[in-house]
C-alpha cells in the first residue's frame, strides 16, 4: 500500500500549494495535475494491451532484449 500513501501525500501537498497560490495559479496547477493524470492513465491503458495474450507479451519482451541473441528474435 505504499502507493496509496504517496497519493495521499501528493493530494495533501497539492491542496496546501493551492491554498498558498492565488486563484489563477491554483487553477493552472489543478489543470496541469489533471492533464498529467489523464496522460499517465492513457499510458497505463495502452500498456495493458500487451498483457492480453502471451504472444503480444513475448513480442514486447523480444523487442526490449538485445537483438544479438539469435534464439529470441521474433523473425
């Protein structure tokens, strides 16, 4: 559950920072945080497509491994 602790800490810090900023700065900070959250969510959803089948997972694995190993090439 460490991720939950980081999320709580992040939100607490964000609320403290928004309280210190004026209205325009707080709005900009909130919009940028929401944009960052949406982008990372999209990246997670795209990455989850790899786990749909063993073949797609193996293909992704062979792309990341050094191509100098002949028995792991996907060709």
